[in-house]
């Protein structure tokens, strides 16, 4: 078991404030619709509440220290995007000012004279727009070859058609009796432009980034202010003004959420495939719904609405003409992708659709630029599909430190790979210890191709001096995951994951792989020095006697309260500490703090014991026993009040050393415990050799519904014969507590008995049991 009680999840950024504010705004909207509150009062209260919360978060970001730079292992695309980004504090300050300006505009609106309300909202809108324009960082863009001119033109036509549809919907929905025609048209154009911005960002390839959230939040906020400027003109505004509240509140909160990622320089998620259908469906559906709403009220479309509808026709016709209807062109690594208007295939050659993508079927694989051009060709196809496989080779003939595979083995590798891949697949030499394959097939067939490559390349190689076997790892990424560089990086991350898991496997890329890499880098950067910075903390979980439910001791559980990463549990940071060789430093701090707290509790009449977890590496240190004795002596703690726990699954590799150290602790009078006992045959066999006093078992052994329950009878019997007390841990339900007690376990701990808490709360908990003294 790790040094802390396992919990369900580690939440570093609670969502309760957002939930509370959104629920309050929803109640205000209901009250405004029902006529219980004036519409402008709802606008003022809702806008002020959302802006106050968003402004507070942005102010904290502006006051926070600048984030550390993520090392070189993070993608070059993330570094390039970071260089284009404005300084974090400047972004937070300007967005904070924009959000506060929007909130103040909504808050002071009811106080303004009816004749001046449009000027108030207009001034606030202009100020907020300027601050957003100055504070928003530029959108993330991939590197490498961009889409063709035809694709860009079709995208512009799509945007024009979508924008006209949204403008038409805005024109039809705005009240014609309260707005002059020029003002109504200007407001409709503004709403259409902002709506198109939101739709474009939400469906673009970088829609998951912090910059995209900021852009959508700014557009929604400005949309709410535009609606206020249009609807809050008269002396007695009707409930239509309430339409401005949802985009205004949602916009400021989304801006703050996006700024958190931008200002902390967190790496953006990888690009995903752009969604084109919402840009067509949403504006069209909105325009149709607005037309139906106007006809429902008995109003006929005016001349402006007819002209806007007619303006849609050329855009739709041009969009249809630009639709590529030619088959997918072949991948041409030696030049730009073939276009429909390019030269025809040679009469004596095979059709272009079936020509080999490799310019030299019998020669060396192509280089990196050719690979990137092939990926760009697949990306620009009318129906983008395909995948990239990066193959890693390791063995006596393939050095993992960057040296190339021996020439004879490499030639055989290429021959086998060409025998497996299809005639349209492309081989590329892009790594020092492997190669890449670009294929036009879908992800499932690409995974099957990776499996076939794995089977072919792991077969023995006849070389001079004997037989050679290679270990192969394959990483796979879909072409639609972003730019060519993004796809190559994603496939390489999947290959790296395959290598970490032992090779001879195909790993599929997903965003979680990149998140794991960045998280690991963050842990390695922040963990050293955590003790010196005072970021470690202990919580304590009471251990109870299951017979009378009286507390007999506590277990010290380690927490890392990082100001950058939040609360991190030992299960996540202890493996990193072991790799960094600082687990001893953490263990020394924990033992010292636990003994100090035990001394404070022992000063009164209550006598409890304190359990402290140690790793096998800590226990194997030559000075562990004398250091423990020195800490006990320094705080005047009786040795029999300390329990040192070691996890059973890791004992086997260092069994003689563990036995010697546990015997040394018992000679001091310290009690010892074996944690996470698995009750397997090997575990029971080595139990007699371990000098321990307590045996801790998991909930699966005491669960009445678990088929392993008969094993607890064996464990209790062996424990009785060896003089061991059994502790059942992780008891999270009443049935588990009852099952542990009936099984013969003397002690228990878990959420059903007492949750881990700070020393002060545990001490208050002990006050409920004045008679407990052991």
C-alpha cells in the first residue's frame, strides 16, 4: 500500500463555485420570466455574479508567479505556440479588465437613465471589445504545409454562407418595432459575426485549447453586450432583455477557464479533426427556426430578410461547385500532392489511383520531407483517412542509443516490411532505430497492418555469426489528428509508450498519452525541493478495535500540497521520487513529523500507536534502524507506540534485507506490520520468516460476497498461531466492517469507521472516546 490511504479521486480544482453561480443565474432567469423580478435587475445580478467569480479567478492568475518552462521533451509545436502567446500576466490582466467591464456594464444598467442606457451599454461594449482584442492570445496554428488554395476557398465560402444564415436569424428575431432599420441590421450583423466566431472556434481543429476557450468566451460576452445594447433601449424593457444573460455569464466564466490554461503555459491538447457539418447545419437550422417564429407571430418577411435569403444562394452554389468530386489522389512523396487538374496518368501505366506511392519500390525508404508531403496529401483529401505507423527496432543489431541497425539487418528489415505493406503504402526512414509507414486505410486496418509488421519483423534474422532476434515496438496515429508534424509526433509518442511497456506490441495514440508525459515532467520538475519548501503534509486515519469500536491508533498518510499541481497522492509521486532517488528524503521527513505528532498526543492520558509506511528501498538503507531510534529518542516517544509498515508485494525481492531490518526494529521495541497482504501461497510461505506483529489485509478478503472469503479463515488461523493481530483496511461499507469482525480481524480502518483528517480534527474525534486509553 502507498504511504496514503487510497481515495477515489484527487480533485485540485473544484467545480462547486461555477455550479453555484450558474444555478443562481438560472433561478434569477426563472424569476424574471415569471415576472417576479424586473428584467434589468436580473441582468444586473446575473452579470455581476458571473463577472465577480471570473474576475476573481483572473486576478489570482495575474498575481500568481510565472510558470516554469516545460522541458524540451514537450512538442515543438507547443513551444512555438507558447512563443506566439502574450506574457501570461498581461493576458490575465487584460482579460480581467474586460470581464470586469462587462460585469459593471450590466450592473449599472438599471441605475442609468432610460435615455442613456444605450450609451452606457455601447461604451461598455466598446471598452470590453478593445480589452478582449488586446488580451486574447493568437490562435494556435500547426506547422508544415497548409491546405490547398481550393480547400481554403471552400472554407471561406462555407464561412460566408454560415455567417449570412446567422445574420438572417438575428434580423428575424430582433424586435422591429423597437429598433430602427440601420441599428437592427448592424446588431444582426454583429450577432452573426460573433456567432460565426463561436461556431468556427468550437468546430476547428484546436477547439480544445485554452486559447479557443478564451475566444469563445469573449465572443459570447460581446454577444450578451450587443443584445443588451439592442434590447435595453426603451424605458420599460420587456423579458426579451433576459436573452442577454446566458451568453454574458457563460462568456465570462469560459474566458476565465481558458485563461487558466493559457497563463499557466500548459501544453495544448493535440489538434483533432475539424467538424464541418455544424457550420452548415446550425446556421441553416437557426434561420429556418427564426423564419418559423416570425410566421407564427403573423409577420411576413420584409425586404431585408428576402435580400439576406437571396444572398445565401450564390454562396451555396459556389460551395457546391467547389466540392471535390474526383477520387483520392495518390500519395506522391517526391512532389506536391497530385491535383484533379494536374497532368493525366501515362497511357501505358496503371491508373493514378492504383499507382504505388513509393517512387523506388526496391530502394531505400523515403526521407522525412517526403513523409510530411504524403501526410499532407491524405489530410487534404475530400474524405481524409489514413494512419501513420512508427516502428522501433531494438536488439543486438539495433542500438537503442541512436546508432543505426547494421546494414545487413536493415536490408532484411526493409525487405520484410515491403512484403507486408500494400502497394499504396509508403515507407519512410525518419528515425535512427526504425522507420515509418504511411497507409491510406482506416485505423482498424492500420492496426492490423501494425500487427503483421510486428509478426514479420520479430522473426529470427540469419546474420554472420548466428541468429539475431529484434524486439519491435509500433506506434500508430490517425492522419486526421492535425498537421503532418502533429501526426508524426503523436505516432512517436505511441511508439515511446510501446517501448516503455516492453515492446513487441502495437500502441494506439490518444491524448492521454501526451497528458501522462506532461504530467510526469511536471512532477519531476516540482517534486525536488518539496520538503524544503514546506509542501508536504500528513493526515491521519484512526484505527479502531472492531470489538468495541474504540480507537487504538492512527496511520500517518502523506500528502503533497503543491501550489502548482494541487494535492498529489503518493501513488502518483512516489514512483517519481524513486526514479529521482529522493524517496529517502521524503521518508525521513514523514517519520520525523509522525513521531512529533505522536509525542504531542502521548503527552496526555491517551496512549495510541502511530503507523508509518516505508518503502523497501527506505528499509534497506543501512542507517534506517539507528535513525529511527534517534528520532524516537529526540521526541521522547516510547518505541512500542510506533508501528513501521512495509508493503508485502515488494518484500520478495529484498527478503533477507527486510527480515534483518524488521528484526532490528523489533529489538528496539518498535512494532512492525506487513501491509497489503495478498494471502497467496508464496505469501503464506514467507510469513513465518518475517518478524512482524501486525498483518494488514484488504477488503476483498473480508467481503461476504467475494469468492476469496474462505482465505480470510486461513489468514486468521495462521495469524493466531504466529501471534499476529489482523488489521482489515479499506473498510468503506458497514457490510465490510461486519464481515471483518465476524472473520476474526481484531482491528479495522476505512471510510466506514473514520476518514483521514488533519491532526486537529483527529484529536477532536478522539475526544468522543474519553475512555479509550491503551
